[in-house]
């Protein structure tokens, strides 16, 4: 009879100080609720046995001539070697390799993408009150977005200018936040004159309805809000100057006054943000954030599979290169999945954000557009991960690693822990796998 996992396992986990029941002295479901024989830890038993053998050598040599006695008393090495070929370990190994397959749900991938979007906007984490308290001012500046027939409404709803408007909203939010007090470790509080000048320019651009003027004001705000002017960057610059290194970096005022550089940046940004069709968005994603994110996912496949690659090469080169091929295929799938998903997400997010901005609030529409691409990329990557796993099959390196784990007591314990940990985490572990874990634990603790 297999005992319930969810209640007893959690109780024993806490009762034994975080252990999973592998201490043979502690009765638990993993050893059939049997503690090791007290006699094995009784010094008098050993003393009596050795004394008896000393007084009567025939007893010792008699036992030596009877291998059945040693097989019953000393199951250590002999029984362990046999255990490496039993069906319970095969069951655990099979479950181990299959558990490495991508299991992330679509909803989980979407939530992960949204969380990644929040991490990308660290000011909401570092300065939460600063960030949220500025929303009202920016909403007031973009209020005409909700007025049908206004210039800002048309710019917001036009697919070719929507992202220019959301970019302006996001940058204006950073400008308002930068004008508030802060610790100033990395970025100092914006100079009031600079803040007033940039805000006034953005207000004039929005009223004019000139998309190029809006993009130009946005670029200037980007320069001012991205500048590293805090105590740490300033200290580093002063240290370099003290050591004799001359700084050639432009100041914020010099960068804003550089019309040639700003015009070039504005032209590039407007070309990228005017993508209105899905094919145009895909090209933009491939060259921009989508391509970078896809390359990152490609590299992470190698990072996650590094243990499998090492295990595969430990067997032979043929197995090793087969694992490299499997990892490469999965990496390419992740790259394509993320890039395509990011493009679809950004394209759909722009349409949804355009409607939400005029119906609810510009800030809502901007937020949707900011995370839609990341959510789409995460979903695309998850879907391609499942597809490529079906194509390439189970990792050969994982199979080698599982076979190696069967050969040592420590490895067998890892296989048991893996199955029990998943059960304790609430995952649905097949009953025959739990039975195999329990049987193997009992043999190890016998």
C-alpha cells in the first residue's frame, strides 16, 4: 500500500528538519515507516559477535564457508550492484529524462513575459511612489488622445504614428519622474530649467500634431533621462580624471544641442516605429529587440543544456555531438519562436493599445504596447520549445546522466529526491513513479 504523499510527505519534511525521509533512523513513507534495526547500532552486538568468533574460530570460518550468511548480513555492495539493474530505477530514470521536457503553460509564459516587462522598467521597482505619482501629470498632458477628432486622437489611432505617441508618453513619464527627488546614486534629479524646457517643447509638439516634432522632443527627453549623472558615475569620472584619463563624453546640454545627431536618431526611430503591418513588424523585430531576445534565448539553451552536453561527451564523441545537435536545434527554435512571437505580440499590442488608450486612458494603452511584445515573445518561445522537443526527442545527454546516477547511491538518492520534490511541490507525479521512489528508498536504507 502506498501512503498519501501530499499530507504525510509535507509533515515528515518539516518534522525531520527539511529532510526527505532518507535517514534510516527516522520512520517515513520512503522507508516504509521502518527504522533501521537497533542491533546494527548496538556495540554489544558487534562485541559479542567478534568475541564469539575470537573464542571459537570455527564460527567465523563456518560463516565464511557459507555465502548465504554473508548475503543476508552484508547486502552492501552486492545488493547495490543488483539494484542498478532493477525496474524501479529504470522507472525513475525514465521519469527524470521526461521531466526535463518543456512544461511551461501558455498562461505561465504570458505571465513571465509581463514580469520581464516590469523588470525592464526598473524605475517602477526602485522608485515606486515616484513613478506612480507622476502618472496624473502625464495623463493630463495627453488628455486629448481621448477626444475624437483631435490631432492627438488621430495620431494615437493611426498605426503608422501610434508607437511614436506611446514612446512620447513613456519618455514624458520618465521626465516627470526624473524631476522628483531621488537618492541619486545612478541618476541625479533633473535640473529644473532643463525639465521646464523639455516639457514645454513636448507640450508644443503635441498641440501642433507634428509627428516629427513629437519624435524630436521625445529624443531630447530620452537623452536627458538616460544620462548617468548620479553620485556613482560622477565619482567614477572624477577617479579617471585623477588618474590622468581625459573624458571626451558630451554633457547632457551638449547632446541636446547636437541637432545633427538628434535628427539622425529621430529619422531612425520614426522609420522603426512606423511599422504598421505584421511583415513590417517582423522585420523590425528581427533587427531590434526581437532579434536580441531571440539570440538570448538561443544562448540560454546552451547554458541550460551544458550539463547534458558534458554527460554526453563523457560517454563518447558521437553521443556528445548528437547532444550538441539537439541543443542547437532547440536554440534555433527558441530564436525563431521568440522573434516571431515578439513581432506578433507587438503588432497586436499596438492595435489593442490604440483602442485602450482612446477608450480608457493613454497610460493603459502605453502599458499594453510595452509588454505585448515580451508576452508574445515568451509565448512563441514556449510553443517552439514544445515543438522542437518533439522533433529532436529526449536529450541523449540526459539519458546518459540518468544512467550514471543509477550507478551510485548518491545518484539514486537524487533520482528519488527529484520525484518526491515534484510531488511535494504539488505536481502530478504518476503513482508507479512514487512506488519506484519508495521501493528504492527502502533498499537504500535497509
